[in-house]
C-alpha cells in the first residue's frame, strides 16, 4: 500500500517519471503470474504522461493505449478516459494535467505522505533528479523511523523535500547527510579485532 500511495502522491504532484518508480517496484514485487493489471496500468499511465510532456509522441501514444487497456475494471475511469484522449492527441499533456489518482478512494498528495511512503516518494523523486545526496537522506530517514526516531532531522527534511522544492531544504539535507556519513565513518571498524 505504501508504494501505491507514494506513486499516487508523486503523480498527483506532476512528478510523472518519479511516480513510475514506486508503482513499478510494487508491481515487480508480485510473482509474474500474480501481477495486477491495474498497477501496470498506473505504471504505463505515468510513463505515457511523462513521454507526452517531453515530446516523445510515439512512445506516449503506445503507452497511453496500453495503459488505458490495463486500467479496464480498475475504478480509474477518469484516468482511463484521459489516457484514451492522450493516445488520440499526445499534445494534450501540454495543455491539461491528467486527473488525480486515488488510492482506496482517497486522492493522495505529497502532504498526506508519512513514512514509509514518504521515503519511497523522496527516493524516487531524488533518483529521477539524479540527486544521490537526497536518495541517501531518504535511506537514513527510513532507518531512523524504523529505529523509533520519527523526529530526526533527516525525517523532517525528507518530508520538507517532498512538500517544497527549496534549495534551502536541499542544502540542509546535504549538511545532515555529510554529518551522518562522518559520524558513521568515525565508528566504522571501532570494535574490529586486530
């Protein structure tokens, strides 16, 4: 459920390429014979929208057509209709956003995310931006939450990264990651026997 929420929040925020990542990860976790068409439809919807917005018309058309077909009987009627319109006119993505994606009837936004979904979303967004520092911060934040440290600076900053695209937040994340890596390096090998 967390990966579905992460993908939906990213998609609804207009981060179509990033939304692809958690949805595809969720789809790939299932055995081949048990993979859900609905999730594959969401994966293809995000890829189609991204390709259309970047001018890759032929890829967008094919993915929109297959994504709409995968979403049959999934309850994403508005998205399926939008994908059909996108297949007929790939420039639609430049004029209009796709309808929001709901998970269990709720339209999920990045402001709604908590961990672990927030960690998945931040990591996917950072990956699509090529930002390894933020990817590392998301990993640390997930570790902190698992250790019961829900108020650690990296947890708060990871949530801020998702909710606001601010260079100040990115700089603070980089500072905390450097300190954490330094701290981890200081204790590495401390208890090794000679």
